[in-house]
C-alpha cells in the first residue's frame, strides 16, 4: 500500500470515528405533561381558559434541556390552553407575546430557532446528524403546538420560547398576551392577558 493510500485510509478512519462518536450536544429530557393544578396563573373567558407558570427557572431549564436557555437569550414559559366552549377555537392565527412592565413585547420564537440560539450560544458547530435529529425532535416535543382548530373540551400544553432580544430576563412585571384566538361560530377574535408576576 502506498504512503498516500495509507494516509487517506487513516484520515478516513479518523473522520468516521469522529462523526460516529459525536453524540447530541444536549441531552433533552423527555416531555412530561404537568397537571393543571400546578400552574400558578390562570385567565378565563367564557370560551377559553389559559393556564401559565412563571418563566422557567435556570435550574428547571438546565434540567429539561441540558443547557441554559436564559443565557442563550430565551425565556421559556409553560402554557396550557383549554377550550371550554361548545364551538371550535381557531388557533392558526394566534400570536403569543410576553409584555414587560415597561410595555416592551418579547416575541415568540419557534423551537427550531430556539435550538439554533442555544447552539450559537454554546458554539456548537460539529455534531452527529442522526443524534441532532433526535435532539431536535425531543426539544420540539416540549413546545406548545396545537391543531388549526381546538375542538370542544380539548386541551393543549407546552412551552413557549420568547426571544429576550439581548435584554436581561425580567424578574417581575410580565404579562402573557395571546392575540387572535378566534371562536369559529362568532368569527370574533379574543385577546387574553395573563399577569405572570
């Protein structure tokens, strides 16, 4: 075997070992449903009840995501929405914001963008593709997702990720605002405000 062939063989072996050995950079915990009684805040309309907790603490975030989302510029809030009406609630146009005491709106970011911010903060550049797919699925499983229409009595629960946009995480004075929830029969949009502190 020529010297070039040996060198290429060694390099190929090292690359294969490197990419198969690299696991997921974060070990995300499996999703767990939280009982409604454990939520600390609640807002109720005649049609919809919204439950929310205070923003997740640093300890909770690290336990769930094996990384500090707060330092990465994200503020995660666990939310549950229950349709109390006999009509469908259209959720496809719904928008979620966190409003600070001084009126600044923190925008919701998708799980994909939240994970990207986490990778950027920790400087993750190299990872195993198969492990990354598993990581992305587990991370996204924690997020609040729902069908375009929420049927009578249906409930959804999950975490919403808000972008701090280079600001520090506010410790008080936060309001969760949900806009453009629509009751199918009335064609009327609901806006719900829920104080979190």
